[in-house]
């Protein structure tokens, strides 16, 4: 099992819940990360940042697969739809 966390240091970290070890650090946001969320199947992680972007990450490789530009309001919540 994994846990995702966002940080003021502009990163998203993925953690192994059982060991407490950080298994991946995702870098790419220009400002602090406010919200993170795993997709229902666990393949993607979404993160929102005060840099006015939402990023989608591959949860296995840590690669940013898509960047969505916000409208200048920064720091939004993210949530996947169930479908």
C-alpha cells in the first residue's frame, strides 16, 4: 500500500505505508503542492500546486504524463471521477 503527500518544497512523495519509506519523489511543480490524489485504479497520481498547474503522474515510474494549466487562482483540490 502507498500513500501520496504534497509539500511546500514543490514535490510529491510516494510512501510505502508498511515500511514508512519514501519510494519516489516527483518533481516538476514550480511552487508548493497543496493537494494529491491517487486515481481509483492506482496507476496515476494527480497533484495541484500554487504554481497554477495540475499534474498527472505515472505512479510506477514517477513520470509526469500531463500538465493542466489553471486560470491563475492557484492551489486547487483534485479528485478523480469514479468512471
